[in-house]
C-alpha cells in the first residue's frame, strides 16, 4: 500500500473519528485512502465549465494558466460587460461555478482563471508576488481581448484584486471584495516562518486535519463542501505532492509579505465589501499564542473599518455566514453582487 494511504488508514483506525453532525454520528469520516491520486495540475478533476489554457514563458519555462471563459447562454442577450473572478488560496476557480452561472444568466461574460500556482494551472517552484500574478492576469485579459472588467474576489483573491486594482486601475470598472484576507497586518502579530518549516507542516496534513481546517471557514458545514476535502486528499496521494506542498508554502509567504489594509484608501474603482459576520479567519494563526490571536480576524469590525478607508464604498454584512459567502448563501451573495454591478 502507498505509505501515505497506509498512514491515513492507520490514523482513522486508531482514532475512530466520526462526523461531528449528530445525524451522521454513526458514519465514519471519509479519508480517501484508496481514491485515485490527482496530479498537481488536477488532471481529471471536474470543473463546472470547459477549461482552456493560456501558455507563456517565464524564466525559460513554459507555464500554462488554466481558465474558464463563459459567455451568456443561448437566449440571453450579452450586456457587453466582463467579470473576472479571483479565487482564494485554498481553492481553484472551480468553486465559482454557481457565481459564473448567475452572472452569465444576466448577460455577463465571465473569466475565471486559476492563478499560476493554483488549481489546474502550472505550479512552478519560484518566488510568488501579487505583482507577478496580476501581470499574468493582465496578459490573459490581453490574450482574450478583454480591456476592462469588474473584479470579484474572495479571501486571498481579495488581496489579488486590490493589488490588481492598484497596479492596473484603468482595467477595473468595479471591485467586489468577499471576506478578503489582508484587512489587518499579520506581520505585527504573526511571526515569520521559514519556507522549509511550512513545507513540513503541509506534508503532515491529512484528510482529517484538512477537513477541520476548512470547517473554520464554514461555520455551517454542508455535504457539498466535502468535495474540497476529497480534492486535497487525492492530490496528497500523488507522487507530485511534495512540489504542491512547496508551492503552497511559497504562496503563504506571498500573502504574509503583502497585506492590503494600508492600501485600501488608494482604491479608485467603485467597491463593494461583502462580509460574512461569523468569519474569524486569521492568516497564520497557528504560529502565534492564543492571547495574541484572540483579537484578530474579527471580520465584522474589519469590514466596517475597510469601508471607512475606501472612499464611496458599500458594505453588505451577511449574518450567520463565514469566509466564503458565495458557497454558503449563494442567493444572498448573488443578489448583492448583481445589484452592485448593475449600478456600475
């Protein structure tokens, strides 16, 4: 048996772990020990719409940026506007499926890329920066002849979106920030970490620990979210997982190095903040004592402070919702999103 599979099986047998929901208390947690491995490019993993690839060279290497480019369905008149969706660190663009459908149904063209280092895109072992990710996104837009677009961004994607709006302001018609990371300066409270230590922690993950981590994002865990655990567990079974873990550590460093809270006042596009009020995400929380972490990650407070910093911005607060409103309460999120875009 594959050593990682053996370890996962042994862990489940030793702990007798069960699902936390009372209605499923007798069902064992899936651990995917015998699942088909996924390569780091997610070959074979289903996306909600056809995936295309934009190829370019960087430092002598051929890189492939995966993306979905979705036009309004038959019978819907295109409105001539484009929306670019930016995903979080622990997700690929596939989690935007419902949002793509909602936007396309209103006549929007929707571009949903996997940033380099994520999802189905290439995962080079290199220094990652938001400036470079944003320049590759701009190159993709050039390739597709998209001059300007509204940007909708979640979690780490919110940081990408803010940096993109500052670096390419003429290309952003509106900005929607959904529980973005970077609304507070992590460097002030979270000590820096060596990349090699981050890799070791990533390699030590299991489907059980990853599920628990995701549950911190989703206060109301839904059966459909289990798909994200399956994806991670199957990548971990791949012989390419050490590279995946290394890239994950490198993108951690990118987030740590570039908070956005100090730049919010510089934003020029019309901006909407959509904030799940139960979100308490603290980037790098495991690396600081509980008493230091306790006051951090208060998204209700952070969202209101961000609104004050961004001139003319709007704020929608979603009660009982965590870090990813577009998955937890899609109807409410899409209503706020579409209403805002209709005005801009």
